[in-house]
C-alpha cells in the first residue's frame, strides 16, 4: 500500500496503531476508495479503520477524542445523501463486525453487529420462518447499522415499518466514552439519556407539533420517540441520527413472520402523477408495499437485458406495484380484485408467480441505477428522497415536474408511493458554468415545495450533506434550536460526522466534479485508445457512470450474476467494481491520485480485475471495467516496456500460430520438469499452473482434409485461436452437429484472430489491426446472410462488443449482429431435433463473457428443451484468460473458483454432465479437479451419434 506523508494522517494513524487497532489504513489508495459514498460528495479521510470488535471501537473513540479527530461511521457506503464521507477517521464496520450473533424465535428478535449485511440477516432468520421487515433496494449489500443510522425503510415499510419501528435495543458509545443501552424496554440508567429526557421535557409542545407528523418524516432528529406518551423510546430515536450522536456497537432488532403467499397487482396509468393520485385508493386494502415506477425505467432495463427480460405489463407511462401478503392465497386474490375495482388504472395484471414477481422487484430495486441512465445525460442524486403525506402526492409530483421544467432539468420519479416517498435522479450538469449554483437554487426551491405540502426532505436516506442545510425551511427556529442542543449534549465538540444535520456544511460544498470531458491533456479520440462509444469518447464520463450504489458488493452468484469475482474472494473494497471506479475517478480528479495513467494506486486497484465484463451486464449503471482496464494498460505502456506476460500470454495466439508446425515436439518438451519450469518463468506463469497442450493438427487443417458437404443451409464456423490451436475437439464436434442439422459448414481459408489477448493486456494498436482483419473477412458472409457461429465465448464477445469500441467502421456493427453462439443458431432452427437428456443432470459453468455479453438464456432454453435438469452456476471460474495463470494471481484465482464452481463440482451427483464452453473455464476445471468438462458442441455430438 502507498503511504501518504501528511503529518495529520500519520499522527492519527500512529496513535490508532499504538492503541492496539489491527486494521488501520492511511494509504492513498484506501483514502481514495473511501472519499465518496453513493452521493455526489467527495471528502478524503485521513485514515480508515476497520474495527474487529467493540474494544477496538472504544479505542478509536478514545483516540479521536484525545486528538480532536472527527469520526464518520460507515457501513456499505451506499449512502446517497453524503452521510458516510468525512474528514478524519472513517470507521468501516462491514469488514470485521458483520455477524448475526443470535436469533431468538421466542421473542422474534435478532442480535447483530452493526456491519452485518441485511441479506445475511435474512438468511439467518429464514429457517425460523422470520425476516427483518425493512428491505431497502440495496438489501444485498447495505448493513443493518447503516439502515438504523439513516432510518431506512425500503419497499415494504407499509407492512413492516421503518428501521426505527424495528429497534428493540441498541448498544451505543458516546464520543466521551460512555457506553449505554437504549431501547423500548431498557431502563434509563445512562447519565446522557437522563440529561436528554430533561432536555426534551423543556419543549414538549414543539416536539408534538413539528415532529412525527407522518410516517416518512425522517429529516432531522425524530424527537417524537422521546415523548412521555411514547415511553421515552431512546432506541427508536437514535435511528436516523446518522452517526452524529453516538456510535452503534450492536443492535437487537425485531423480526416478523414471513408470509406464505404474496400477490402482486400491477396497475398502469398514463403518467406517474396519475399513479400518485390513485395511491390513497389502494391503501385501505392493507398492502405490504405500494411502489411507483416509471415506464422509462422499465424500458432501460429491457434495453439492457433484452426483450424477454421483462414480464408482460399493461401499457402505461407509470405503474403502481401493489403487493398483498398473507397465508391464504384465495383471500389475497379476492383482495387483489378489490384493489383493481377501487383503482382508476388504464390496465392491470395480477402476478402470482414468484419468478415473475422477482423480476419485477428487481427492476424496482435497480431503479436508482436505471434512472441514472434513462435520460440523454447522466442523472444524479441530491434531491432524491422527498416525502409528502400520500394524499398530497399527486399534486406534489405535478408541481415538482413543473419546477424541473422551470430549471430545464429532467428526472424520472419512482419510489415508495404508498408512503408518499419519491425517489428521482435529475440530470444536473454540475460541470457546466454556474452548474453548482443551479444545483443549489433548485434544491432550495424543491425544499420549499416539499415543505408547502407538509413534507419531509428525506423519507429514508437521511439528510446528510445534501439536505441538512435545508432544515430551517422545514422546522421552526425553536425546533432547530432543540436539534442543536441535542447534538451538543451528546457530542459537544462536534466530532461525530460533523457537517451533517446540525451546523451543516453548505449543500454545494464538497461536490465532486463529474469530469465528463476529461482526457489527461489529450484529444478525446486518444491515439490507439478505445472509442468509448457510449460515453462520447470521454474516459471521465465513462468512469463516472459509477454512482456508488454498490451492487458489485453483493453476493451475485445466487442469481447467476458475475460481478465482481475478485471482490467475492477478497471482500476488499479495492477489488470491487465500485472501488476500482472510485480510484479511476480520483485519477481523473487528479488531487488524491496524482500520477495519471501510471498511478500505482490505479494499477493496484486494477490488478485483480479479471476483465470478466460481469459489470457490463450486472452493474445497473453500465460500468465496463474490462474496457477501462484495457485503456489504462494501453495508455500506461504505450511506447514503454511491458511486463513479460504481455509479450507471451498477451500474444498467445501469435505464438501458437508460429509454433503450430512444432506442436508435437513442444508438447513433449513441456513435460520435462526443467523446461516447463523455465517456460513458466519466461511467460510470467505461476509455477503451480499447468500449461495447455497444443493441438498436434490445427482445426482448419484437420477439417480441410475430412470435411464434406451436407448440401444444405450455409453456415460459417469461425475458428477462433483457442479452437484452432488448442481445443480442436469442440470444433470437430460442432461441424458434425451442424452437418447433422442440415447445414453446409464453411471455414475461412485463413483463420482470423480477434485480438482478445491483446485487448485484455492493453495492446490496443495490434488488437485493432487483428480485429479489423477479422471483421473484413467475416463481413462478406454476414452481408450475404450467412450466419457466423463462434465456439469460444470470449472471442465471440470481442466481435459482439469490443470490435465496435476499437473500429470506426460500420462493418463492425454489422458483424456484431451477424455472429452467433451454437445455441443461438440451433435455438432459432425449427427443423433441428434436439437430443433427449431427460433424467440427466447438467452442471453449467457459463463463461463470464457468455453471461455478460452474449447472453446465456438461449443455452438454458436449449438444455431445457432437451429435458435436462440444469444447475447453472454463477460467478467466474477464476482463470479468466491470462489472469489466473499469471504469477501473483494464483491464490485469488483459486479463491474465486471456491466461491461457486469448485463447491458445486464437489456436490454434483454422480454421472452429472459438466458443461463449460469457455476454454479458460475448462482449463481451470482440469487444473483444480479431476472432473472432465465438455463444450456444448461436444455434448450435442455425443448425444446425437
């Protein structure tokens, strides 16, 4: 790690280490990683501490108090209002203090550490028929401590309440060192709480008239919980204080019974305002959730995932999801019918399939990321969480849309309409002249509008740096004075998350620039670089696609996702897609990461990127870290000496072609221990890795000698370099399968490489030349209507995606639309008779590029058509081309394989077929197991002989 030499950083870090803290990090890389959360704000901390236990948290507080250093507590860093960034010490609870300590079914409670992820708690509670009620859209990665800090609610707050409503007890620590318990049935024996009760007693009238006026009034401190008639519930009061009063050491939270059935009614309206108007009509039927979603967000999801990705929905410009839950399906259906009769919708649909419900909820959960891409320019947070009483929601939305027109900005509203809470991303242009002033003026006007409807500036995200300055527009001077006195009582020196809620920073201070035209002094069309066609050629715009929502931090494999393999293995923020994007953003900013393309921080963050492209499909904001890594490597090493592995592994197809005549001799030589050891060293390959065997006869040579004509439909089998020089068996099998299906199989007279290994190592000049030749050769077939079938997913993905980034040639896009996987071709062939695999189990490891670029649904459909029982694995195999064989990556490569692939192979039933189309996937399986895996072509060939 790279240490900074600023005196304050080193002094505080040294004091923390002397105090016994084990995980103290003041490297420039980590400080860059933690400089932002999911908001628009950037504040670089002096040091990051990841405490292991309560004693370490207490030690941090002691050091902070003694040195006058601020502390900002952080969970998953998904805070949208700038609640989790700060100077001084950032205290990250998610690394070590992340366990469920106990589940008590008798009392319906769970005892957890503050850094436990919401989804982990749900999994622990599920065997008892219980669940934690609040469920934010970030439930796969947000922490319970962070939820309590912001008083998070989520989609089902109508049924289960807010975080504040689900607090049984909190274990808290003041900056002064007092540790105390607070909760519903916890006796008040804390001097601090006793003083708080006395303070509240001096102004009960203000609290009764200004706080807790409706369910989503989250702005400010929720003082209503401290009223005598609420039994001075200090635990619920602490929810939503955003870490400004005390540090949470642990929590006991309420659990609720999981319903047996859920019935989802989707109601369609001409616009979101009409959907809002109708919301009060459906609330009497006791929905668990009532969510609003704009049609534009649905369309962005459909465009990204494909036409078949979205279940059928009635036509409309806006939707209400009305979820009914219970244990009697018939009663829910009857209640659903009543909802439809009471509503004034254009159309409706009852959805009872859990799978379809899951897809619809996924679209809603990815709303923040999708909304950021639904407009012509990126849409940003800032004013994204206002709430008004539901009966005012329609009028508020119309006036809010008028306000956006007045400022010439756009946004796509969505959110928790049943609670009157509206989320929206707005396309502020912060980099434009006067952009910050427009942002500031808009937020003040939006705040006045929300206040005029009796609303709250925050409905669940907290006020943070985005809205704290606005609170005097919502509360009286008396109420504001009371908030200040509460803060001073707990934190007299303002060391806990300063600048938030009380004595706030200006809302336009600390905004991070979007740098949408950044080019490090070079023209946007950089020599030899990628075109970045989706970001107008701007690397700055590309990396700022990441808004910090943190989906990459989730365990995505359970849903077939890929992103982000190395983070799944290391759980280190720098190895997440978000972490890498943050470091690249800091490189663009140039203040914290100052070395440009060659910055050590940048290369450390990208080192464990497998270039899997999982983020391209899984990240809701469309990050493509593999492309960014290729660009960084290209710009860093252009005209300079490269690592050895770039010259050998990065040009493997070239060496395979040169060595093809000597393949048999090479294979024999590589069995000799001394020679193979030297070969690995020269190539930069880890000594624990096996080396692949070269085909003794290339595919083109073999098929040229034995291939006949089936006299039917034409198809071109593209012999990529891996199929041509290494894995010829899949090529031979594919020819037999296609000829059996009635095709006349053709090959290029001279095999064409796509340049994949050159791209992944950033040798983009050569890659452009190679893929250009491939496109030129293939275009004639595509233009003539001859389908081109590729067998290696990573190479086919180059033609489908990377070629367009490398070539300013319209033929590249035409070729991208004319190349197919074997499954895609056969799936659209109505005459092809699929073999019968009924009763057979197939364990499938999709290649990362297959899942993220090409799409794996046709393969699944094909296997299901054959009657197989399919187990689809998520995540990456861990080899990922040259990544897993390079020296320094072996342990991570194996750890990635252990997240999904290797356990699945160990648990697979006897006789299961293991399917892996990717050469790297089959190589990893061969290297780490005694399992034999097949390409789809080999399976089909075997079953049709």
